[in-house]
C-alpha cells in the first residue's frame, strides 16, 4: 500500500494497531504486538501516544515483544532500544511494565542461547504475535537478520553488517562505537506472526524496497523472504515506492 507521505502512512498503521488493541479488549483478550525501533516507526508511536491521551486508548491488555537489541548494551544507555521504546512509547502509555519484553543486552555470552529460547517460548505461550511491525535496513535486514540469515532462524545472537553499523554510527558518535553484535528475533519468529506490516519511507529506502518486493528470494536480502508470506503488507510512502 502506497501513501503520499510518511505522516499519512504512520497514522494509518497506528490506527490499525489501535483497532487491534480495542477489538482484543472487547473480547477480554490480550493484544500481542511485535515492535520495531529505528526512525521509521517513530510517528506511529507518537500517534499511539496521542490516541492514549486524547481518545482513551488503553494499553492495559497489550503485551509487547521487541525485535532486537544491540549486544552488549546497557538498558540505560542513550542508544539502547530500551531507552528508545521508553522515550517513544512506554513512558507515555499505561502498559504494565511486566508486559514489555525487549532482548536483554546485558547477558553473559553463555546465557544467551537459553535466554533466546525462552523469548520464543514466551511468545508461543501467548499463542503467538497478533501483529509484527517492521522497518527495513539498507542491507535488507528485518530486525537484525542480516544477509545470510536462514528463513527458519529463531531468536539469536548475530553479527551486524558493516553497512548497518555505518548507518547507526550517527547515534553512537562513530562506527567504532557501534556494537558489532545484536540479539534479534529470527526470520522464523517474525513469520509466525498472524499479520506483518513492513514500513519504509524516503528515497533512501527505494532501492532496497525494490529488491525486497520484486527481487529474487534470497538470503542475500532477508526481506525478500516476506514475498513467501501472504500475511505481509508493505506500507510505503511514495518516495520509498518510487523504484517499484
Ligand atoms: C535498525 C533496526 C531495524 C530497523 C532498521 C532501519 O537496524 N534494528 O529494526 O528496521 O534499523 O532503521 P530506520 O527505521 O532508522 O531506517
């Protein structure tokens, strides 16, 4: 779906998330959301905060699982995805603290495998994700599933691509300060969501969107795996869609 600009597109996506939360609430159920970080979803979260403040959208029945976190990473660091989520969403809505899950960047190396399995189990115990939202990196990564990621991959420790670290260097004051690793949900984890929305804005994303939507399905561009699923929607602004 192509919208004229990222503002309109973000409002539409936020509206769909709000509808899901409200319909689950009416049924007395939890809404289980997979959330993304980066610049792309910022306006979506801002609109959800507005809906909470002005239109009584409650997050009491919402459970969230974030896609990824840098490793190692202190949750209180300015660049952590914990800080990002708190500043953009969680600090401004009524979500119970225990309902929020973000991969832990402070684990010892030997704890990571068991932790990742447990992350998957927690999602499965809730009967899976109702909706996963995604951005896309210029390497074609979703979450931090870089080129080479297997379609059935689970939550795990990964090594970041050089381009991904270069793109993150502004936040960290230089590429040398960007962690070389991250913990990310796998492609297989993402695929289990009942609905997936990938968002992309701006000309900068146009080449990778063309590859993701029209390119040959390959681990070289992990987002191409999304072509295999019929519960995926690409939500784009006109610039990101300009090479399609
Ligand atoms: C990071 C995140 C991804 C995100 C990507 C794109 O690598 N781990 O989940 O999709 O950046 O970021 P942006 O939205 O800032 O372009």
